[in-house]
């Protein structure tokens, strides 16, 4: 009986090993495989693989600002996803300094989605909404 329990325990340990290798520690900074998507950080902010950090408050302020500006959405055939390079014909708009977004980022409204874009590469850094 005890041999069966030990054997079952050994099989479960072998099966669980790959899962443990991909696990992230809780309470610390996000680690693991980079996927280019948004990673939740302990402080409740969002970070993309590009390194942009937007707090929920910043995201809300950006939404409010863009709603006031009434920028029309631009249609593109490319998929709107983090890492997608937008065509150079897509106009990027500056964000006011008081929103606290650091780096060379601009925004665009593409296919009805608000996106944060690296102004040098035209690559989508974060989908805000």
C-alpha cells in the first residue's frame, strides 16, 4: 500500500515539474517568458514588454482626454495588437505632459481602439481601450 502511495506521489511530482517551471512568484515583480503583452505588476499598474507603465488612473485620464479631443478612428487592415507596426499614414497625436506618460509615446485611435504607440517605430506599445 505504501509503495503505491509513493509511486503515485512520484508520478504527480514528475507531472507537476513543468508547471512549476513556468510559475511566477507572488508579491514580487513579474518574471518569466516575455510575450509582448501587458503584465500586471504588484503596484496595480500595467506594463508592456516595451516598458511603458500606465497606472489605471493614467489610462482613465487618457480616455477622458481623447474623448474631449474627439479624434476620429482610423481604419487599418493590420490587426490591432501590442507589437503591431502601424502604417506611416496613421497620424499619431501627442499626449499632454500632465498625464505623466514618459518616453516617446503618442496615441492613435485605430479600428475603434485607443492605442499607445512608440512614435519612432510606429509600433503599438499598449492597447488602452
